[in-house]
C-alpha cells in the first residue's frame, strides 16, 4: 500500500486489504435464529395488516412472520416468494422505513417497528441456502414471451410467466442479469455476490432462456419488430439507461455516479479502484448517497453531497441520510452547481446558494467553491432510445395499469415505466403484474 | 414500607412469601440462599419414610410451556420427593432453623398411608425445631402410583384419617396440601378440616403432558424414548388455583379454614390476588425456578407499595377481601349493561379487536376506510374479547347508567335482577314458560 487517504488526486489502494473488507461487509448483518425468534414475537398479526398494504408487492407479512415464529422459515420464504420472487434482494435494499416498517402499528405504539426487513432476509436466506427452488415451471402453453432487460422487473415478469407455462427468453444488454441489483446498488447492501446468486436461484424455476450482451435496437442484435415476430408478447424492462448530464461549464469533468458504482460493483479487487482524496457528489437521491458513502469507504479523505434544495426535500430517505452522516459524509443543502473549474492540483466546484420561494428554486448571488479531486454527478437517470411506436408519458414509457404500452403485444414495467418510486420492489410488482396480464391476454381470458 | 409480617396459624415470618415444597427447597444450601434473598418462609421438599430414599430419573425432569419470547408460562415436573437420605435432610433442617429463627420453616411429608409410618416421621421432624408440617397429598406423578401423594388427596376419607394421626402424634401445626386433580376441591378441604388440620395449602400440581416430541412421537419430558404425565405449575395454573382457593374461602363449612395459596404466584400482584381470595399467605416455586430467589424482592416492594397506597397496615387486612364478591353465576346482575369503548387516541390500528369480534364474536366492531375501529353498541354484548386481545390496552368497558336504553336490546337498563328471579328460569317464581304478555 503506497497510497493513503491523504494521497493527492485520484488514486487506488488508499486502504489496507483488511480495511476494504471491513468497509464493504454487510451493512445490516443478518439475524441469528434466536434474534429472529425474538423479533418475530413482536408481530401482532394485525388484521388486514398495514405493513402488507404498504408493501408494493403485498407480501403477507404477518403470515410469514408467524411462520418464522413457529419454526418454519422455509414456509415463510415461500409466502414471501409467492408475491415477490426477489424477496431476498428486497429484504436488503427496500427502504423499509418508508414502506412496511413505516406502516407497522408498533411505530404508533412505541416508535419501534417489527424488524420486517431483517425477518424477511432471515426467511429468504434460509431457503436460498438450501439451494432448492420452491416453484416449478407450469405445463407448457406453447406461447413464448420476450423479456427485454434482466433487471428486477424483467426477472419478476419472466419468473411469473414461467410459472404459467410460457416459454420465456430474457434479452439483456449487459454481460450479467440483475440490472441495478447487480450494477447499481451499494456493494455493502448485498455483499458476497448476492445479486448473481439470487438470479441463478430464480432461474432454477426452468423454462427461461437467457441471452446476454444483446441490446434492443443495436445493429446485429435485433429490433422490437424482430422480437414481436419471434414471440407472442414482449415485456420491456429496460430501465433508465441514460443519465442527466450536468449542463454547466466544466460539466464534462464530472463522472456519472452510476458509472462509479457499477465499476465498484464489478471490481474483483477494490484496491484497484481509483478514488479521489476529496470527492464531491452532486445530487440528493439514493444514488448520490450510495456513491458518496462508497467513495468514503474506498478511502476518500472527504466525501461531500451537495443538494440544490432543502434537506427535507432530499429524495434519499432520512435513513439513507443518516447512513451517509454516520459514515462521515458531509451533506450540504441549498446549493446548486454553477461550474466546475480545473485548477492547479485538481478541481473546484462552484456552487450558488439557493432559496426555495413561491416561484420555485432561486439561485442567489452568494457563491462558494469546494475543492475536489473527483466530481460525481447523480442528478437522475433517463430513458434511453425507445423502439419506434412506443409512446412515452412524460419521462417514462406510457402504460396502463396492467403495464400495456401503446403498442399491441408490448408491455413495460420497472424504472422505465411510470408509477411509484424507482425501487426494486416496485419493479418486481410491475413485472409480476404485467406477466399476469400477458398470461390473461395469451390465454384469451 | 408497609408492615408485611405474617402470622399464619401461629407460624411467624417477616413476610407472607414462602417457597413451596419443591426442588428449590431440597437442600440446606438452597434454603440458606432463599432466606438470604429475603424469603419469609420455606416449606422443605417432601421427606419420605426412613430407609433407602426414592430414586429420581436422571433424564429430563421438566417440561415447559412458553409464551412469547420463551417466557416460561408453565412447568411440568416428574421429580419425586427428596431422593436424599432422611437423616441428612433432618440434620440440615435443624441447622438452618437454628440459624434463621425468624423465618418460617415447615417440613413437607409423604410416607405410606399407615399410622406407624406417620407416627415415626413426626417424631423425627419435631426434633428439628421446624415450625410445622405440611402433608403432601398432592403430587400427581410417580408417588401416586405407590398409593401416596394425590392418591391420598383424591380420597377424602384418607385425608381425614392421616390428618387425625398427625394431630394425634404431634403438637406441630399441620397444613394439608391439596391436589387440584379432583372434580371438586371442597370434599378434600372438608376432610382436612374434620381431621383437625390447622390449614390447607393449594394447589399442588395439575396432572399434565406439556408437549410431544414430533420426531420420536413421545410425550415430553422424554426419558429414553418414554414419557409420563407430570405435575403442572407456574403462571398457567394460577386461574385454577385462584378458583379453588376462593371456593374454600367462601363455602360455609370451610370458611375460616386458613389457606396457604399456591399456584403460579409470580409477582406481588399475583400474591395480593391470592390474599384477597382468602389465602393467609402464599407459596412460590416456578417464579423462583425461572428467575432465581431474587424475585421475592419485587414481591416485597410491590406488596408493600400496594398496601401503602391502599392504607392497609397489615397483610391480614387484605386476606379474604374479595371473597364476599366471589359469587355464583346465578347471582350476577343480568340487568348490568356495559359496552366496549375504543380510545382512538391510544389505538394503534392493529385490528385485532376487529378480527376477534368479526370472526369469533358478535360483529360489533366496525372498520373504517382509514382503519378507524369503532364499537357498534347495537351489536355489542360486552363479551370483553376485544379488551382481552388488544395489545395496548386501549379498550375499556363503559357501564350504561340505569334508565338508559341499550341499543342492542332496545330496553332500558333496569335495577339489579338475577337469574333466580328471571322469567326464563323454570326454577323462578316469575317463570313464564317462554310466553310473553303480548302473545
């Protein structure tokens, strides 16, 4: 280790191997069997439970917790997976404090919810460790469906279609399935290659063919028309492949945070990843937090999130903000980037103070500069190029409630489609529900 | 600090909390620790006759019923009486009593059902300086197969006969410990009284099997592939014990017979309830076995605070206070009407009251769009189930004042009237054969 946290510029290997390992271990360690039993005991088994209502995939939470409490975690896992086949990942990445746990009646009673996320992880881990897949593909219907995009929406859609007996082909542009679970979320949320292990387990259902490094519309791969020619229906789970660019002088000096995170997720050795001594992240969402925290964990001396609006408006949850703060990330609010300047020995990001008034965000004359060796921009992702004929609704693909697009035999779901926050759990719900609708359509119901 | 001193049938102790005859009181070492922790008295684990002692199993001796978070709700035990030589126990009893003269020390006895056996053991016990004896007519396991324990306690004539021998051959106060494994507790209590018992203690353990091993298909505790019934104790049996204590306390012919209350006493509150139902003191086992001897300190402070709050200056003032209100069903006021009321401020919207009422009761709770739960007075029969299942105790029963109309029946709340005078009661002089005036 020749470099340290104080090495100027952008450098790899700032930490010892032990430090990297410790920094990127499981952020929320799993419950032991005893801890799970104690946690499960706290569930009141509510009628028409608010937690289940708050879950985008409507997992029967009181039932699965009761199954854990009675010593049958595999049955609990089956309860979870029957609604949400990515229940293992969701247990790790869901913002439970705003979903199930936020709705737990124990919040009202004593401000401490039942640890639903950790219990879900306990149940799903138990089943996954046994390597068995609890579902089998249905009897073949003779229909075939193309699923474009192997992220959470596509995987959920493919699995549900397989259960119904349809032949499914997943077309994925990247080398691996998993989408943001594989490339996008912070490493410490799903360590030990969990995303890939979950995908492999999911595919055990059978009846799903996988084509990777295949991008829709790319020469040599295929078009939507090709897919419609080969398959009876197409599901688009193509996510948001573009990023909003920083349109300001020097904007090109910033790196998209998504690229930084993807490289980190795919790195075999974290010590090879260069990271700035001083890192500035522009944005206020989950991606900004994931990037800023991981920059710090990679050995950045300072990591600062700068968000243009007030802290209360940050898209990152309070839990995420606290997570950033406890890892030494500084959060500056009400400051909008004006320019990135290349100066001797690095960069300087110039910000203008902002004020939220009646007419929206107003930039003030008051400016300041932050020194930076690395600037990451996390100001939102956008739809990539769409096949001809697919209509948009605002920034997303337009769909009806069942996920049908403007084109016949084409459905869409996940981050590329509207409704709800861009969360894994929402993508799963949309993929699953689209599969149900595709099934009804194909079977003539 | 209230005065907790207790005088139970002439046996004095600094507080009314005694350890029951059971595994915790089998040895000098344990009993000394108990006294040091603050227990007012101890009933030494049951002694048997002279000669080779009984033998206990060395497989598991206890089974258990858990509540949430593995809280022990009930223990089932198959341990027999002391398996240590009689002379060792007697020597230890003498030594302990000498060192703790202010504490109660009663010796539990179980010997074969013949006069000579009882005569012989009593002489030995008197030599120890113990304060009294307790006749173990209660244990339902093991010893009962040999004609002792509950085998005696289930035959009132035997109870009377043995009690008479004990009073004949000893000057020591005599407590008769009763088994709950009978259809009515009154004949055994009466028999003890006729035999001259100074007091009864109850309940001994309830015949039970706590669990079944589902791999070996064997009742538990499992000893080398076999299980046997045991005696059940702990918080789970408290309701059975309170009823039996209360029955003896209110029944005309047993009223006034001193009672040592036993059965699931875990906190000061349990103890106070036993006292109010007619017990002169209480005996504890499972709470000590679960948490250790220190639990008595909470019992002492809790009972003391309660007495101070209520203005009671002696334990005797609590004894039997609830007995006049321990009524038979037929004397309950059938005109008393209450309705459940949900405190919306405290409600956490779990909906358990709704599920319980809708699925298993009277469909008397409405669930609003926003999960607001409200009681439908026109359906509520005041069963109290919603109160019982509410996890945050936000439901209470409100009494309808005299003269107000009960929306369920459309009738005005009338003054006290019970089943004995009810027109539907064939035994009542108001009986109408179900024919109403309108017909």
